[in-house]
C-alpha cells in the first residue's frame, strides 16, 4: 500500500491516506491516481478551480518527500506552475502528479494561499 502524508499550512490537522495506486481513479477530477484524485476520493478538500485539467494553479502542492515516486511534470504543468504563488523547486500541480509506485511514501504540504482567493466549492469534494 502507498501512503500519502498531507500537511496543511492553514493549520488543519495533518492527514495520512493509505491506498493502492492500482485502484485509481478514486474521483472524477485530475489525472487518475493523481494527488488531487486521491485526496478527493478520500473526502479531503484540495482547491481545483479548473476541475483538475491543468488550467490553473489552485491545486498547487509542495512535495516534501517522495518526488521520485510521482510521474514527471510535463511542460504544460511546468508552464502553469510558473504562475503559482509560493513556487518551490518541488512544487507540483495536484491534478497532474500521479503516484507511480505501489509502495510509495509521499509527503506534501498544501499551501495556505492560491491565486483563487475565494474557495467557492469547499463542500464539493
């Protein structure tokens, strides 16, 4: 089983999700098996104004551990990330970063701020 550790800069409690990447998709937004797909499938909110289509930066996360266990970023994701507030060398879009290893252990931080300053669909996961 893979593990995804989630830390929230806004003070929400840390979460850990255990899952089998082969069971993807878990939800209908983002690439199947992506961080966004996994979070939403486990009822954990991650902003995604574009519906998980790599057309915004609201699902921006910072990967603290396990970057090598994620799919490589494509040029379209890297171009979009250039617009993300708080960009780091390990930033990824949650909708594009797919867990590729069945025994992956990944830690991410969900930044406090996104470009989408008003979260209108928080209850829709």
